[in-house]
């Protein structure tokens, strides 16, 4: 495959590869915890980008797939005793199936109507799961500690989870590049520019959009399972946080929507910034307001995000930053 | 029978929901912006009433005009600083810029008021008609809501700036060609929208305890109501508000309370899918 030699493809993958190896090499628990959160958001933002960045459809409640996938995976882990890998795949699969079913209907809506519908789906899912007894209702489920024995004790299980997350993120980066470069991806980009014109030129818009939605729902499901396995319990309030959903959007925006490297850069920058604001004595009380102000300035003045801005400003970087 | 009292209780709150949703739908109808700072502005309205009542001893209903004017000014300020630049950009930009405003308001509000619950300790007795008891504050809130709706109607249909707003909502380019200064009109509509949010917040404060984060759930309810009544249709928003309030009153009489949001958001998605122009809108 030719793409293995393209710098725009190799750069993000290489960074993620070295990053994971670095953490695994040093083998420190605090470093791993920090990297876990960061990588989780890199994965979530990158998978949201497949829908948002490529097709321009704003999924405001994308976290619903993280929650539903997490719940499904967790159910198989704790109630059925399945191994982590198959449970995570089940979580992803269910998210994809739901995205496929919902997407066929919801993706007919355009622009703000679609955004509103996704908020509604997230809230409906949260309210439903809170009443759904097999998933533990409003109190959620927690993992029996003995489950961790299968993975050689809790400490080792956490490292295993991290490794799986790392592999998932690598796969997401590969897929988001392959999608962008494929005929399918070109169809998505055409929809983003002008859906009606794309349809006239032969892009099967409903089909292609739903496919993008399915792909971008799969990985949040997998990541959800891994995250809640690490946490040991799951509750509706944690699983369907609308706030987190909007943070994912912010990360994609910050790094540059529609690029492979952008969501990764955005996720790391946003988390780093938030970490700094929450702990700094000067901004501690106002961290939300300062983060909001920075977000506002970026949207008003750098709407293409960091990667988009760099590509516009320095055309030579275009090969490097895909 | 429990049904009638719960229904009336729900409907009275529904009027207030309707006012909040009207603000959201007005902004959407005029400039196609979903205002994600709606909830925090409602919370500001709650705190406005709280401060007037607790610190200055002003009757909450007399404080309402003050809250309304402040709401209008806040809206104008938000429009000029955050919304005007992205008004022609893709939807994501205006969604995120109003969300940034949301974060700023909540951030500052948390620092000033903390997130502990506040409460306007104000009672007006209650009205007893047969088996039905209606708390005075809720009756007054419904009355004020109707008053504000009527005022909005008169403003939009019988005054020059109101007619300009409707013209811009109808077709911005054509309105500009007729000499209507669209930037000012857009700013005014945004201000009116947030004014309605602040007023509804001020009314809610008289019967429920609240924090700076309380606007969130009401904002979500406003989305549901706007879609039920048809996005961009102020009268539909009021009817949608009554519908939602009525549902909230009725559902708990035959299902556990926790099912209320399932029904609400289920209905929301169904209406979006099958009647995107609202229950009462043209197909």
C-alpha cells in the first residue's frame, strides 16, 4: 500500500506508537492514568471526526455510543463473565447497530435539526437506561473484584486495559486516514461541501452517511467498555454526560476538523489546558470561564482549528499534516 | 382522583416553560442559531430575582421588569461579542460559540454564587377551588407568562421594530434591500430571546430552589418544546410548553416519575423525524 510511505499518515501514527511504547516502557502507574485519559479522548475525538469532520454533520450527543457501548460491554463482562476483548467488541458492535438503525432515520435531518436530534437521543438513552433493570437502573452496575483475577490481579488488568486502548487508538487513526483517502471518503467530503450537488454527481448520500455514522459509533463503544472496566462501575450519569460530548466537539474544532492529526492534537491540547487551569491557583475558581473564553476566541478567529490554520499558513506543511 | 390536580399543576408550570421556549424559538426563527447559552441565562434570571428579593427586599414580581431589562442587555452583549461573527458560518460555529458563552457564564456564576442551592423564600398562599389547590406563586407565574406572551405578540405584530424582526426572519436579504438594518434587528431579536429566558428563570425561582447549573434541564426542555411547537414558531412554543407541562403532570399518575424524561425525549425524536415542522406546523 502506498499510504504507508506518506508522511501525513505516518506522523500521527508514529506519535501514537511512540507515546504508547513510552508509557509501557516506563511502567509508572500515574503516567499510565494520565495517558489513559488523554488517549481515550484522542480516540473519541478521532472517531467523532469521521462523522463531523468528513461529512459536516454535527453529532452533539455522540457520547451516547460511549455510554451504550460501555453498558453493553460491561453487562457481558460482569453478568455473563465474557473476556474483555469480546465484551469490548460487543460494546462496539451494539453501538454500530444502534447507529445504523437510528442513522437511517436521523440522518435525513440536516444541520441544526440533526444536532438537536442527537441531543435528544442521548437524553432518551440516559433516561431509558436509568429505568432498565438488567442494566441496574439508576444505580448502575459494579464489577465483582474477582473478575480482575482472570487478568492476573487488578494492577495487571489496568495495564492490559491500557494496552488495548492504545491498540484501539492506533486502529482509529489508521481507519480515519484510510476513510479520508478512499472513494467512500471522497463521497463524504463531497457531502460536507454540498450534499445536493454530491447526490446529483452520483454519491449515494443516505447510504454513505449512515456508513460513516456506523464507523464513528463503533470505537466509542469499544472505548466505553475499556473505560468502565477500568473504573469497575458504571452509572447512567457517568455514561451519558452531554458535557463530555461537547468537549469532544471542542477538541475536534480546536485541532482542526476533517484532518487526521487535528483531533489528536486538539484532544491533547484541550486536556492539557484544562489540567493547567484546574490546578493553577490563579484560574482555579474561574477555570470554566477561562476555557470558555479561549474556545470562543478560537471559534471566532481560527475557525479551521490548529491544523487547518497551519495548512493554510504554511503550504509546505500540507504533506506532513493530513 | 389525582389526575385533575396534577394536570393543572403541570399546565401552570407549562406556561413558564412556554416562555423559555419562546425565547429559544424566536432566536432560531430569526437567525437559525440554536442558543446553547439559554440555560445559563435562565439561571441568571433566577439569581436576578433572588438578589432583588433577598438583598433589596423587592417583591419578585416587581423585580421581573428589572430582570427582563437586564436579560435584554445581556443578550445584546452576547450577540455582539459571540454570535455576530459566526452568523453566516456553518451551524457548528454558532453552536460552539454559544456553548462557549454558556461555559463562561457558568464559570463566573460558580465562582460568585457557588453551586449550593438557593431559594427565594416567598409565599402567596394558595387558591382552593373544590378538590384543586393552586399555589399562589404558580398562578402568578402563569399569569405573568401570559402577560409576557401577549406583550411579545403586540410587539412583533404592531410595532415597527417588531415588524422588522419578522421581515428579517422571513428573508434577511430582501429585508436588507428594503433598508432594514439587519445587524441591529438580529441583535434585538437575540436580546428579546434572552430576555424571555431571564424572565422565565425569574418566575421559576419563585417556586423551585435553584443553583447556577439549574438552567441546563430547562434548556433541554425548551428544545423539546420548540420542536413540538415547530422551531421558529413562538405561539407553537407556548402551546408546546403547555403540552409538556401537562405531560409532566399526567405521566406520574400512571408511571414512575423516572419515566417522564423517556417519554419526553422519545416524543421529541419522533416529532423531529416525522413532523420536523412541529405538531401544529404545515407539513
